[in-house]
C-alpha cells in the first residue's frame, strides 16, 4: 500500500553512558523515572517558553523508544494563509500548549541512541539535561559517534600541528555544567556571563616543534566528544599521517555519524510509530559501522 505522507529526516547517533564510572543502565534509569511519574504533569520540566517532557517511553527486548515533547505556552504562535497576508492568533484554552517533538530510539546491543534531529523540539543537549535533572542521576554522557573514515584518519596522524575545539554556550534548560569538567565548566560560565555564544580552545605548536603530542591531542579531543559532545560545534585537527606529506584537515563534528532516511506514513500525518520505523532504518543502515567502533573500543 503506497504511503500518503513522505519526507526525509536527519538522524544523529550517540553512545550513551550513565554514571561517573561509565556504569549504570540507561533503560533501567529511565524506567525507574517513568515508574515514579505516572501522571504527565509529573514529567514536566519548566523552561522559559513552556515545558519539556518525556513521552511514549517503551522498552522491548533491550531496546527502547520515546519522544521529547516541547510544550510551548508563550502564546506567540499565529496562523497564516497561503493565499493572503491574513494572520490570526491561535487561541489556546487553559492547560493547552503548542507541541513539537523529537523522537529517539535506543539500541541496547551497542548502547547507541539514534535521535531525530528537530531543532524546534530540542536537541540532544536538552534531552540529556532533562534526563539528568528529572531522573536525578548523572552525568549521562551523549558521546558523539564519528564516521569510521574520519576516525581512522585521526588515529593515523603521526604529526598534529593544530587542534581546535569550539563549544556552544548552553542556555535555558541546558545551562548547568553539571560538574562534569571543572575547567570547562568555568570557561562556559565565564563565556556565558560575557554574553558570548561560543568559545574556542586552540592547541598549536611553536617553531621549535614539528608536532603536538598526537596521543595527548587524541585524548583531549575524545574527552570533549565524550563529556561535552552535545555542545561541541567543531573539533578540527590539522596534521599529517606521514612526515613530508601535505597537511590534512578533519573536523570530527562535521564528520560525525549521520543518516538521512525517508519517513513514511499511511495517514495524512506521521505518527510516532512512523518516526520509530524511520529511526530503525537509520540504525540498520549504520549498524555494521557502529559494531566495528564498539568492538574497537572494547578490545
């Protein structure tokens, strides 16, 4: 039967770790929270324009699905007309809110979360801080998964001349640094108070050296991707695989693991199961690559 609705959506991939010692089970953590909060309003977390809330949390055979709702109560939304310039307000009754959502699927075999990218509903940064605050556990690390080709090039570089990380300044729900990295947290706090939107940390060598210490740089970059991956906007490295070769540049955020898949629905609008089916497809398309990453980390 042909689909009545179809469009493409973008999906991002993250490795999930719960707790300071990289222990703890993501499914158990969210399941305990869901059991405590039967009523929807108990799952609400207030933000400046309304609320965010975990919705439709389900666990099946070690995997899970859910949606992050953004409930807007600011009353600024209006309805327009395709053919005219007419605008009118959306009349919300008491207790009602405009809603948008971002769906996700968690796959327990490789502790991987696939997130439908929807900036109107919120990103991985908002989801992570919601889970930490509402579940009263932390930190929950959303480690960015980098494409296998970019990661291989990064690991092979024998000479690194410049390493530069740019981090977005969190606001609203994601304003807390959580004590994850004191020095980075202090920098974020200083940058936020200065009014900056981002700050950049740069490592470079002087003329007496051919290269930074590659292993040190690799560990430094990976710390950002693991502990603050959801706020990192770029992680650029310039270097050579072998001495005498041309300098090559990679950006581990630009080359992060992404998948664009088709969202299909038999109805006029997609329902949550339609989003979950699209996220399943994204995971299947990248599963072999994720498996190789997981096995390499475990060895």
